[in-house]
C-alpha cells in the first residue's frame, strides 16, 4: 500500500500544475481576460461607487433629520443679583385714580431726595433676596432634533444630481474603453502564439530540409563528389537551423505564458489554441464601410469626452447657484436640563419650533462670478478637446482601413512569392542531384523558401491584427 501511495504521489508531482481542458478559442480567451483583469475589476468597483454617489446626491431632495446634544459642567452658579434688591412700592391715590410711589414727603409737600443717588427716599421697600435669583447651572444637558427641508437652493441640488449621473456614465465609458484595450491586447498575444506555433513547424521543416541536404552531401563526399568544405558549410547551416528552432520554442513558451497572464490564469497553464493550425485566409479583403457619425457615437473615448462636457455644464450651474438665494424650512424639538419653560426647573423640558431660513448672497468681491467664469472656461476646453479627438479619430480610422487593405495586398504577394520559392527549391534540388548546382545554390534556395513561408505567416497574422484594430477604431469591437 505504501508503494502504491508513493507511486501516485510521484505521478501527481510530475503532472503540469495547470492544464487547460481542450482547445481554447479566441472568444474564450477574451472572456477570461475580461473576467479576471484587475484593471476592469477596479473599474467595476468605480462604477458601483459612482452609483452610490448618485444615490447620495438624490437624497439631498429629501428632508434631513439630525440630532445634536451636549453636556456642560460650570464651576459657578448663575446669580442675577449681586446683593439683596430693595424695590420701591406704590400706593393707590383715590383722588387721582393712579398708583404713586410711596415716598417720604417733606414739609414743603415735595418728595425728599436722597443725596447719594438723587432719587426720592421710599417709605417702604420690597426686598428680593439675592439667593432667590441664584440658579444651579453646575450640570447642564441640552439637545435638539432638527428637520431641514430644502425648498429652493438655486439649482444646486439638481446640478449635483446631474453631476453624479454623468460621473457614473463617465466611469462606465472608461471601463468599456479599458475592456476594449484588454481585448486588443489578448488578441495580439493570441495571434502571437499562433504565429510562433506556425513558425515552429516551419523551423522543424527547415531543419529536416537542411539535415537531408547534409546527409546527401556527406554521401557525396564519401564518393568524392563533394568537398569537406561543402560538408562544413551545410553543417553550419544545420546548426543555425537548430538554434533558430530553439529560439522559436523559447519564444512560443514565453508567448503562452504572456497569454495565460492576460487571461488571468497561472503562467504555467498549458493552453492549446483553436487556431494553432492556421487556416488559409481569404485573398481579398471584405469591403469596409462606415459612417463617421456612427463611429463617433460608438467610440468610448469620445463618449467620455461628451459626458465630460455635460458634466462641466452642470458645474457651471453649480457655480451659478452660489449667486442665487436659498430657502429652507426648519423644524426642531429642543430640550434641556435645567429648563426655563415654567421658571427655573432642575428637570428635562422642551418644545417644538418651526421656521424658515433665507440666504441671499449680496457681495463677495467677484469671487462667485469668477468661479462661474472658470467653470465656463473648463467647458470650452472640454469642447475643444472633443473636436481635436474627433479629428484624430478620422485620421486613425483612415490609417486603420489603409493598413487593413495593405495587409491583404501583402498576403497576396506572399502567396505569389511562396509559389515561386517552392518551385525554386524543387528545381534547385533536382539540379543538385544532377550535379548542375552547388551546395551554396541549394542553401540559398532553402533560405528563400524559409523566408517566403515566414513572410506568409506574418502576413496572415497581420490580417488578423489589422482586422481587430480596425474594429477597435470603428468602435465595433465587442466588449
């Protein structure tokens, strides 16, 4: 049993760490990259955050309820009197039907004046003790529930809601543009693997060709029909072919690792691609027709600029709102301990209140107006950026279409060169067997054959890359 378990363990350790099940298509690679790309996941979180900001801005239309409370300890009590207060009294005079102060009357029938303060001397006074006007405020607790309902804020709340909405649209456009960049990168890595796989087969065939020539030259040397120099020349070319094959193998391994990394898979994942057997491409380019207005509408980068213009226009309204009056309704329930609702009481007491607030900006030395002009300048800059971007997109589309058509022309020329190179190699090999051509002539024909096949592979891959780039600049690349 121990031997069986050990054998199973050894077999598991020898297996690759990750193997893709079955051939992987280009669409599968795109979907994996979109699903696993960290940049896009960050962009998705930004969209979600922008949605929360939009909900927060919408909440400004509704009344806000707040609570404020506090506690204060005071060292001293509050006393309204510094000493006992003596207040003059009044008596009713039936003759005049009025109350008169009860003051001391002199012999001349006039009130006697106190020389210290210049006031009449009262006959009787009402005393208010100092202790009666002292209040215990050592510990004070107070609080208030406040409700505020905006009525007119100069368009500020509406502008903030529009800004939040456009900010969400902007983050979505940025995310879609990033998704297209990811797809374009995946396509480039995918077709790079396909290209190197084809060149690996080509390098293997070239090694077979040179090795076959090497065998023939060695036999001819044994028969005295070839020199040692001919054998060495072919041997050097055979070594070069093996070195080229090794480089292609290394490049293919690195390209597979790069594709796996873009797809969000472990770099040692062994992926077999559906298009590794590169199929023959059509010789003629499918017609390309487009309307620039539709291209402008589909391009995510231009959509971001247009959204930016709308956003800056709302910022203009936000700046204008600082120059307009603001009205709000305020209701509150306030309480405190001690309270003075019914005299001074050492207990909680409170009550409701309702009112309205009005704020009218009068003079701020041009600060608000300058903010409005700055916002308008930012909007103008954004419009100019959009115009400049549209001009560049026109040029980009024209160049992409030209490259797309040139890729097909190049491919047709490589097919023609390939037929000639195949025939040239066949004639060279026949002539070499007849002794008409030298070893150098055959090697030159083999090199031309290798170059023609390599250019044909590059042309086919170029068609795929130019096609996806054209879709990207036309805004038709699915994301």
